[in-house]
């Protein structure tokens, strides 16, 4: 079996120790870190994402795979940084002000990192100004917002408005999600996209960032 | 009144926990996921210290609590129903600090699958705890002969269905849930993480009925109110 395929398979199976060992082995063999990332770890996560999308596997399987992906990434990240390799995009995520339900947001963050994005997780109860300012100063391309309470959903609109006022609409795109949030609501408030679950959010971010 | 509960009274239902993670009840659940569920419920049993506090409140006093800081939706189910109540009680319930810490630790140490399973199980248990507090209040009213035979109780929480989350401030000022370890952040969020608060409304079953035609209903896809009303009618 191809060495990179073996890494992908370890990720798919959620075997984090094996994923780390195999990653270290191919690093030692001189394979380029970007190749290991793309054709090993991300390739594995892509299979996981697809199997999840067609309901072949469940969310815990995706999270086990993410842990394996992270184990490999820990070894690759310093090498990628040293080589000046940039990520697929920087994403700011947070649960909006007045809301502390962040499990969905956490899952989105885990899966975005698993897909090779840089994620700045601002946590929960995040003020709109902080989301916009962080995205601006960090050069993020997407702000991902989550809300579980119907009464905190309007805060998403505030972020969209702040971006418009700062003439950042289009430069920094917005993705919204959470149990009570709908595609219609996303459209109404002028958000760029809606993610109905964590896996879908990753697909949407890929589209927003123009990566495969 | 402060109530202590045993974990076995709020043990989460397996189907509900798996459901929160998007696993349908008819699914053939793999062994490793069942093992995660077993570990999560064990961690929950070890960490949870379920407590609740209840306090009767007069309708006029609740009107003041509910008004909060004036940010509620113009029309809300609670606003329409509470004036028809026979009795009202404020409540707060929590699983305690240790459960929240266990969830955070799981995510920090990248045990994402276990942490999310624990989070889902804790959410189910917190709901079960609020339900238990509600049942306890109903039992007390019935024992005292303070409820009509056709009466029923339902609970509502700030943050949902038009009752703005800032309503927590007056609720907390009246109820003082700090007595069981629940505090409020500046943004009106409760600590510990797995806590529930609100009002329990005791009224004739018909008085609880409402149509989901409020402004905010349009954006809602959970339809939990319909399930709750259906359950009330079936009691």
C-alpha cells in the first residue's frame, strides 16, 4: 500500500497513534510536508467527510478521524510553517453575544482544521465588534457565526452590518449556522452562506474560499 | 426551596443522546459508538451534582420579572399565558461545575468524540432535571389541592420564544440561584454551563394552548413547543 494512502486510512479509521507514527515515518523519508498533508491527512478527511455526507458513518466517527488528523498535523505544522507554506484560508468562528451554546461551533472548528484551514476560535458570547476586528486584523476570509437561541440570532445581523459599514463585505464573507438558523434567515440578514451542519459548513467554507 | 436529586433520576436516554449527535433511533449503532456512550454516561454520573431551586411568585411580581429590561418580543407565548396562570414558580437547575469542566477537558485534550457525547448526555440530563423540578412543583400543587384536575404545568426559559435573555437578571434577583451555585455573567449567561432556568406556569390545560404564529416562530425550525403541548395534553 502507498505510504500516503496508509496515512489516509489511519485517519479514516480514527487511529490517531498510527496516523502520527506513519506521518513521522514519511517525514523521515523526506516526503514534502505539503504532499503528506494533501495526499495523506486531508485526503483521509475528505473520504471521512464524504462518508458522513452520505450517512455511511456518524459524527463520532468524524471526530475520531479529526483527532487522528490532528495527531499528524502536530508533526507537520512546524515543517509547513518553516517552509512558508500558507494554509487554505483563515477562518474566524464564534458563538454570538448572549449565547453560550458552542458545541456546534466547536465541531465546525474541528472539521475546518481537519480540512486544512487555520481557525481562530473566539469561543462563545462574542461581541460582533470583536468578530469583525479579529477577522480584519488577522486577515481572515470568513467569519463563521453560531447561535442556538432565537433571541441571539439578530446579533448575526449586527456582524453583517458592521462588515458593510467597514466596506469589508465581499472581502470577509459570513457563514451562519445553529439549530434555529435557516437558509432563509441567512438570506434575510445578508449573510453570504448558511451551513446546516458541521460537514456542510466545511463544504461551504471551501466554496467561499475557492478551494477544493 | 432547594431540591437535590440523584443522578439515576436524570439518566439521559440513549436514543436522545445519540439523536443529538445526528444518529437516528433506527440506526445500527456500531459498538465503538456505544462504548463512547457508556463512557460518557459514566463520566456524567461521576461529575454531575444535580440541584434545583424553586420559588413561588405572584402573577404581578412575575409580570415585573418577565418585563425584564424591555427587550422581549412584542408578543410572546409566556406573555400571553402567564396572566391566565393559577400558580407560577421561578426555577433554576444545574448539573454543577464538574460536568462542564469534564466537557471542556475532553475538547482540550482532543477527545472530541467523547467530549461531544458527554456534552450531549449532559444537555439531556439538564433537560431531564428541569422536567423533574417541574413535576415536583406540580406534585406539590396537587397534594395541596391547589390545582384543578384538568390543570397542567409547563416551563419557559429566557432566551427562547421571545423572552429575551436579559430577563435572566430580574429572574436571578428574585430567585437567587447563587444558593445552588449558579451565577450569571455580564451577558446574562449562566455558569455552570449545564444549567436551566425559567418559570413554571400552572394553569388549566386549555390556558397553555397557543398557535405558533409569533414573529419569531417563522425563523424557528425546532417546533419544540408543539411537542411540549402535545405531551401536556397526553398527561
